[in-house]
């Protein structure tokens, strides 16, 4: 029975080539658009949902036009965050992140007690980072002391 249906469908497709091509192309484009929209919506609703107060976390971006080209960047000038907190009472806290090299090509020398080692792709953050983002710590529980002083790791083991 299935073989009969397949034969009928193939004969119809071969007899009406233009009609079949338009229908198959439309079905493929519609399916592709539907999948693209689904992936986009899923990405937008899944961003930072693992954070405790994800609905209250916002990211400042910059739109710039350079030589006629429009650019969207997920960066902002460092003084913008304190100015926004000062001027808008809705902002309760801010933190800034600076990735030293987004491709992990730069190496940094780190020292903890008597041990020295190098690390790739470091990210510098403000001391308020753990006021906004919630992460599980393997060693130590005092998140305030971790970023209390610049360039000093004070976590306990």
C-alpha cells in the first residue's frame, strides 16, 4: 500500500514539475524560517537564566557608526555605569567586566602565596560582581572578601 502511494506521489511530482518545485521550495523556506525564529526566541529567553535575579540584570551596549558602518557592541565606557547608578534611582547596583583578551591569546602571570603560574583569557571585574551574579564556590564562602582588594585573591581553601 505504501509503495502505491509513493508511486502516485512520484508520478504527480514528475508530471507537475513547476508546481511541485514551488511547493517544495516554499515548504523548505517556511520550515527554515520557523526553525530560525524558534532558535532566536529560545536564545533570548535562556540568556543568564541560571542567575538568581536574572530578570533584574541588564547589560549596557553601545551603538556606533564609524565611516558609515553601524556597529553594535556589548561594551561601554567605564564611567557610564557609576553615572547611571547616580542618575537613575532604579539602578541598585552595577559591576563592570573587562576581558583582557577575548580570544585567550594574552598570557598573565599570577601568584598565590609562593606559587606562580600563567593563565589565558582573564576577566577583570569590580568588587560588586558577586552582589549581582550568583555562583557556587568550591572553596570559601565569603564572597565579599574575594574581590576586596585589587589583584589579590583572598579566597580560603
